[in-house]
């Protein structure tokens, strides 16, 4: 199992299921985004505060590989890592694992950047610090 900078535990809620009784494929995007926000908060970066400062974090690409479905009541955890992919872009590498058997549910790669109020890409110092090679792991309660 890979090392992760951050882990977050969650549980499937009944309203997230589709007609077949499995988590709707679009819901996984919400799980991943929630984990990214919690990771940033754990590192002292508040998404809402950035927005108030006219710094906008944006997703430019998402790749999701679905492996097995989650069902109502399943507990799971998300592992997250972060890497720089270019001077102005970074990738969140996220995996979702079902807690009861440890099976990989989904593997995702989300490319993002930050833009200023003129929509010009840049990376604020707080994000630059996260992308530094010496950034340390932490856990969010997986």
C-alpha cells in the first residue's frame, strides 16, 4: 500500500446511492473534494479564506479509475498525496479503500492550479510550501 501525506475516514450515506444500491459515480468526486479541503485545512490553508483573498484553487483535469463499488453503510478511507506536475500545476493523487476488507475502490488523479482575480495562474506561498520535497505527512482521522 502506498504512503500517503493525508488520510481521511468517511462513511457512505444512503442518499448517495443510485437505483442499483451503489454509490453514484458522481458522488466520488464529492468524496475526493472533501478530502482535498480537509487536507488543506490540516495544513493551515482555508479554502474559503483563499477565496476571500481572491485566490481561487481550480481543478483543470480529473481522472478516476473505478475498481469496485461502495454500498450503503460502507465505511472507507481516502489516502491523498500531492505532487508538482509543472511550475504552476499540481496533482492530488487519491485512493479510496473500503475499510472492512481494505480493497481499492477508486484511484484518482486531479490536476489543479491557483488563479488570481484576473484569472492568471500562480501558486501562492502556502501551496509552494506544500509542494516542497520536505513537506511532512499527517492524518485526518482515517
